[in-house]
């Protein structure tokens, strides 16, 4: 990697993305897995732990609110998006530095939850700005690789954080795990602190360029761009794909996993190990393989093929669950119904990114991700009700039908939403 560290250089770009999303994964592994398990072991009530998890997840639900701010003020000398990334990192690391002061044990749950709430507010700012910088700066024919790296960094960091911090907290107490998280976070932050967004940007500066064209003129202009964004037929098609695809995956996945445990077919530990292993493989090796292939065939074509593969996977899952069931067949059904849909994001995100490049990218992409998350939440919420009405094989077959609709929407959006104007070059 010769020359000054620039995000526009492929090597530095890959390193920066792995650092940013790997840090987010480490923090998620600590907050969502290691911390709840540790507090439960110390006697904290499940209701209190659940309330804490809901509280610290709130910033990710409200993440789209950062988009207009990032789009509106983009004239910082440190770079249009990088200034917000650095601000988010400083805030997040400050919260981590205060975590050991909150104490350990069930009595510290409220203070820990408040600090993690503030941390995740800063982390969601960082994430929104990082996505926007990818949209602005990554060439269209490298978006597949880049999205795969974001996924691999986050999934790998989450797996490492969950395992390492759980073991460390159990053996030496929570404060040591929190200190290690802070140290790893600081090391990860060193990369985006040293890598400029583009030539001519300041390494560190609180100043602004005062030039037009680096941010959006006003919040009214942001809202106008957002309204135009919502009227596009191709965007409506992709939003529908986001919601329906995540709904189908979550509705069946949550029901199937709980059903395996509730009926005594699997114990919780074995199922968790299988699900964790599948997530790690699909999010690292699987995502990177799909990302490199996607850059050769194009994201829209890859998205249609992957959604079609989900149809086949869910039909196969239904057939596996319809006949005599055994441990190996149920493991195959779990793999088919979780791994293939998990790879769809690697093609979905680049497809969206190619369409929304422009001054309002942060707001628009955050809204697409909110639709994705909303579909998953809705699917999880109704999974129990659907499971009470239908057998697992029929739910899998219904999921295949929903994926078939998604395939049609991605390949031929005009059939569902009417004609549309062609997207920008590279779409």
C-alpha cells in the first residue's frame, strides 16, 4: 500500500472497513451475548436483562435519524463522511472507557445499560457515516467485495467478542473484559484516524471548508431528495424485497429453532453451537465468496439468482421436514433455511448503493436498512402465532412462495410497480 493512507486506495479501504465493522462486531458480541450471560449467572432477573437489551437496541431502530444530519453537514476539512466517523468513534470509546466505573453484578445493570445506550447511539452514527462513505467512494465494480468485507468484519468480530469476553468475564470479572474491549476498540479506531477519506482532506481538524457541493444545501433539500427517492419504482421494489425477505427468514427461522428445543429434539446448547457456526461460515467465507463473484456478474443479476436460490432452499427444507425427521436432516434444514438467505444481503446492499449514490445517500441507505430490520422484527413477532397454526414444513413452503415474489420484484420490478425510469449508470 504505497503512498499516503487514503480510503480511495483499495488496500487501505479494505483495512479501514475491516477495522470499523470488526469493532462494531466486537461491541455487539460483548453487549448482546457475553454481558447478558454474565449478568444472568450473577442472578440478574431475565426481565431486567431483556429490558436492558431492548434499551441498548433502541439507537439502531432510530438510526435513520442520523442520515439527514450527515447529509446536511458534509463540508468538514476531515472529509465529508470521515468527520462523522471520527466523531462516532470518539463518543463510543468514551462510553467504553466509563464502563468499568459502572461496576459489576446485577446491581450495576442499570448503569451499564445507560452507558451502552450512549455507546450504541455513537456506534449507529459511525455505522451510518461509514455506509455513506462506501457509497460515495467505492467504485461500482467493487461494491460486492466491500459489502462482503463489512459482513465478514461484523460477523467475525461478533463471534470473537462473544467467545472471548464471555470466557474473560467468567474467569476474571466483567471489568477486565470491558478493559479489553476498550483496548481492541482503540486499536481498531487507529485505522480510520490515520486513513484520509480523499486527497486534500485534513488528517485531524475541527474546521470546515465552507464550500458548496460538499454537503446538502438545507434540510428542505434533504427532504426533497427523500421524496423523490420514495417515488422511484425500482426503490419501491427493493424496499419490498428487504421487508419480505427478512420477514420470511425470521418468521421461519425463529419458529424452527424454538420448535426444535421445545419438542426436545435438540438441546439449547447444541442448537446454539450449530446456529453460531452457520452464521460464522456464511458471514465470512460465504460472504467473501459471493462478494467477489458479484463484482463479476453485477449486483442486480446476482440478487435475482440468490433470491431464486432461496426458493430452492426453502422448498428443499419443506421436503426434509415433511418426511421422517432425524438429527442430520434437521441440521441440513437449518443450514439451508439460514445460510442461503444470509447471503442475499451481500447482493442486496450493492444493488441499493448503485441506485442511491448522491448527496442524500446516508439518509436513503439508512432507511433501506431500517426496512430490512423492520421486516426481521415483524417476522420474529409473528413466528410464534404462525407456528401455532401451521407445521414447520408448511411454513417453509410459504417462505419459498415469498422468496419467489422477491425474485420477481428484483428481476422485473415493473411487473409489480409499473414502469420506471432507468437508474444511473452502472445500475
